[in-house]
């Protein structure tokens, strides 16, 4: 994104634009968004009221829902909302502010003499997860953050992000009567203009069976608002490890494999006589440092070595990436569960008996 785009520059001219590249002094208690993202925008009033969020993504592409045009449209469309709100403001109740750098996870690092040059958004995720786990109040269902609307059965258009582009058959969205071409207006009391708005609304709902009110317009968005209700089943926030794999939040979760490395290229697989469409990873490191060193030690104790080629893990040999393998471990396995590792070593296949550490 850049202000050198004429359309975006014109749309942003009526805003006070603030670029944040370090979360250290950001009030993470009151400025909330999907901290897994690499780019996020909050359109807000100075009293803390957030009009809209922008900058989300799906599992397959980091920029599939990012464009100069869609952001410029959002800026233009939000101005009338701001003018209406400014005429009759209603500031939201605010929690006591809390700077990211004040979180215990980062304070421990500082106390240990570690230099913190920059606090990234995903570091805030790690700090929050750590605090809840240490306090004994972490809810396992809380890992399903900012769910994609496809889990409720509908897909939004990348450019006009309140526009329903697809509705899956036999889904909650289909049962609610949503159709292709409908324009969402409000979801769970959250005004909608973007995918990020929808995900913010869904994020605030429980993973248990729940009903959520929806207001929308049909046709060209010019008819009167209609109302319906999404009936979401228990566990509706859950997704596959492949869809979860892009999230940096996964690195917080347990159990974990304790090793990592790059996937082999097609040419490298060919030289080793491995099928081009199967998983093959060269072990580049064992996690034998920091607070998670026990994970690497467990893999090492099972017999795993740097330089091994992992061709099977658990009962699978079809992972599309190492992040997917990590997410699969965290989301489908339990600590202590046997998850054998099949490696290629000096031309021979060796099966290592591996019990997942916490």
C-alpha cells in the first residue's frame, strides 16, 4: 500500500493517517485486530470508536483481499459514517490502557537482558497466549481466532468486500437465505464493509452452537434492509490444519514437532527417487534453545538428526508445507501421543518412534 497511488491519496486526504511499525507502545487492550496479519488498517474516531477494519486475508493468499481500489473505496464510504457519528458521538467504554511492552512475556525478556528492537503484531499474540496459559485461564477454543466467513458458508468479493460472492450448499448461510449478490450491512451488531469487519464480528462469537443476527440488502443494495439469522453449529470456528497453517499463532500451540527445515525441491526429490507429489523435508534444526528446548531434545532422543529427510510424519506423507505439519501436530495430536517419523537416511528408510512432548 502506498500514498503515491492517486486514488488512495485522494481518499486519504480527509484522514489523519498514522503508520505503526512497532507495537511496543500500542494500547493492545483497546486497539484490537487480527494480530496474525502483516497489514491491517483501523478506521476510527479519536474517542476510540472503530468504524471499520481492513486488511484481512484467506488461507491461500496474503494479499487476495488487499488492493488500492478497495481501500480507497472504504475510506470514501466511511466519511459519511464519521460525519453522522461526529454529530452524535457515543464513545465506547474503554478498558485501562496497556502498552504491549508491559506484558509479562516481554517484561521477562527485558529482565533477562534480551534486547527488544521491535515488537511485532504476532509477538503480541505470543505474549497474550503465554499470559493466559501461565494464569491457568486459557480456553482451548480461543485458538480459533478471526474465522473466515467460509466457515459459516459464504465467501465475500475481494474488491466489494460486503458483497456475497458465493454461498455453499447445505451451509448456515444457505439455510439463512443468503444469496450471491447480497450486500451485508450488519453482522452481530458490527457494521460491515470489509472482510475484516465480518471476521471481527465472528471472532467475538463463541465456538459453541450459536445464532447471529444478519442485516443485508438484495439486488444492487438499493432495496430496504432485510434481516435473517445464521445458526452456527458447535465447533463452527474450527478449520483444517492446511487452512490454519498461515497463522503465526500456531507457533504458540502444543504439542509441537521440535524440528524444522525446508521442503525438498522437485529436482532434489527426483535425485533421491522420491515421488514429486509427496512430502519431503530436510531437517535443518532441532529446537534445543529457549523455553521450548525440551521439544528438540525429545526429537533428538527419538533418533532424529540434522540432515535427515523426513518423508512421513504420523500417518501422513502429504503435507503441503512445514507450517501445515506444525499446525496438524498442534491441532490434531496430544502431548505424549506416539507420532512416528519416517526418515530417509543414507538411502534407507528408518522409522523413529516419537512421542510428542508438550
